[in-house]
């Protein structure tokens, strides 16, 4: 039955509740549960899309939604499945465009499907959500939008935006430079469905305008972007992509496309055949930039060490980029887990780049040791550290992160920044004199990005390196004007790449970071 019918519970909402319950029971990832659900697969495309929005949104906004629901419960506690149902329905009321009459009615039916005696309670709670919390979130969004619009106007007029919340325009000064406004933090926390501590970190890291912009789009689905496999030739890959009828449109970056119909990608076989790679636009920029730093200065075959290979998406893009420039790039990659290395090797073979790529399972903090495998003992033109991080720049793709991440993980001793600095320091020992050390994360927090780079440069090992602007990377000279504009929008005044800046220019991508460090001193490793 159609999802818009009032009274009878729609199959899309019932499926969303089943997914959310399964995520809670298994402590799993909502997108994995959605992908494996026969119930979801059986839905028609429209209902499947609604199920996905509801389930992903309910997980992404879980802490905020639970707090709102609890504020309307005067006594006792809610049985877990009932709490799940109210979470799903509260998300729909607050963040989707469903008419309130429909969303409340469907929410009551959803609650009654798991707790028939709770129909009256659910009706009372959801009506209060619609009457009280929906306007409250709307007002917060209006204030945030006004701030973003003001910053846009000042930028267009050539005025340096100062903002009214105690920080500059978000040019990424160190966290803690000044205390963000409690009102701004509260609005970002509410509208962006973030824990208060994370909202504080976002404002301190990005500034008011970018923090507000992030909150305004926090619950929107991420852009469905793919990269053509450059090793197979852009023409062949694009022909295959067009044949799949996924409504692709080019983005202002080599081989990057946005899909209007993402649902058919998995069934098309294009990913399995490595003809296209699901990859965020900002991640593509990072990979191509890294490859150019290795290939841009020497006529001989270049050597690149990738630290943190993951599933090898960036490996494939870097190898393919070099081939598209008719350059030889030998890539050695390290990854901690043996299982990930096996998967990476399979993908490299499918992508036809295995001949120029070698993968090793080892702890990146040991890269300065003398007993490295032979291919790792010679110096590298570029060492590209794709560091483990909080993933705070990918909350729309990985909705579990927002409410599972702790402040301790990104701030205290033994935390991610400490590990990131240890890996960066160890990796620096493998950079050839005159070579480059690249540091990248998918975090938007300065504690994992700028502050790690600064700590490294202030260390004994870092004294042999200097910061270089990403806009001066070799790739910049060969970009088309629109591609150069995209890169420029994402680079801050200090020369570091922070793709979150692109939000203010209408660029829809995840939050990635990249810093270039050129080795100016020292001897061969």
C-alpha cells in the first residue's frame, strides 16, 4: 500500500523499523543491514528510498531523537522496540517533508505494531513533537541559514567576514582560539543532530559559517559519486557507465561523475569489474593530487608509499592517474589487517593495476624500523599517509559515527591524534630528500588535522620538512579552469586542503583533509 495512506501502516515504515531494531540488536551498521535485508529488497523503488531515508536518519540522529522523545515521557521507560518506532517516526516528523497529519498517524500505527497498548502514549508524544519540537528545529535552521547567507554576502562584497559568534570565517585557526557562542553550538547540535561536545569541536574547527552550513545539510543523503577507472581508459569506462542508465552527470574533476540513479549501480556489475569506483569527490581530488606529487618532478619511474591502503580505492586512482599521464608509478601500500590486504589485492587485479602495486600487512608505526620488507627499504618520492581517524567528515555516509565517537578519542593522551602523529613520524623516515610527505584524513576536526601537522613540524623529525600549498601541487598546472576553481575553493589560506570549505561554494562532498610536507633536510633513509 502506498506510503501516503493515513491509517494503514506503510510497508516502507515497517521495513525501516525492522532495520533500526536489527541495528540495535546487532550493533551493526545500518547500511549493511539495509543491503542484506530481503524485506527492503522486495519493496518498490519509491518505498525502498523512503525506508533508507528513515532508517539511516533514525540512526544518524539517534541521540537527538531519543532526547526529544524522553522529554515527552513523564514516567517509566520505553520498551526498546517501542523506542525504536518512536525514533523512526520522530525523525520523519522533524526532518522529512511528510505532512504532519500523515507522519503522526503513521507513527502511531508503527508504535502500535510493536506495542498495541502504547497507541495512546505514542499519539501524545508524536503530537507534541510536531507541535513543539518541529517549530524549534525550524527556528534553529533559520538562524543558521541567516548566518550562512550573511557570510556569503560579505564574501561576495569582498569584506572579511567576522561573524558574531567569536570566531573568524572558518579559515581553520587552531581549535580553542576563542570560545564559540553557546547559542550557535546549541543550534548546530539541534539542527545537525550532533552531541554538544562534537558541535563545539565543529565550530572551533570550521568556524561559524562552515559549522552552520554543515549542520544544515547534515541529514541530507550524501552525493552518489563515482570515479571512472583511468587505467581502463576514460572512454571505455564512460561508455559502460552510460550504458547502465544511471543518469550520470560530469563533475569538475577528471573522471568524476555524479549518479542520479544510484540504486542500479550494484546490479550493473560496473563496480565488480572495476570499471567505475564508488568514491567521494573530495577523496578523488586527494588521490589525484597525491599521484601528481610523485609523478610531477622526475623523468624516471616514481615511487610512492601509501600508508593506510584500506580497500585500495585511492591506490587504483593513483595508479590510473599516472597511466593517464603516461608516467610510471610504482606504489607500495601498507595496511594493518591481513584481510584488508587480501581484499585490496583482489580489487587491484580487477582494476588492471596489480603489476605496479605491492601491498603489505604491517603496523604503520613500525615504518622507521630497519627490518622492513625489501621494497620498503628504498626511499620514496612521496609517502602518502591516509591516517586512521574519527571519520567525522563522513557522517552522512557512516551515520553511526556521530553518536558513538567520544571526545576522549580526539583529544586525550592515547587518542587518535597521538596515533596519527606516531604514524606520520614513522612514515617520514621513508621520504627521500626533496620528496614529499602527504598527510590525509577524512576528519573535519583540527585536533586530527592541522594540530597533528603542526605537532609534527615542531618535532625533531619534522624539522627536515616544510609546509607547501596544495594549490601548488603539480596537478594544478594541468587542470581545466572549473577543476582549478574546485581545488582552490577547498584550500585554506595556509595551503592545506579542507574539502569542507567547498560547502560554502555549493560543492557536495565529504570532509577530507590533505597537507603537503616537502623534505628539505636530512640524509637518505
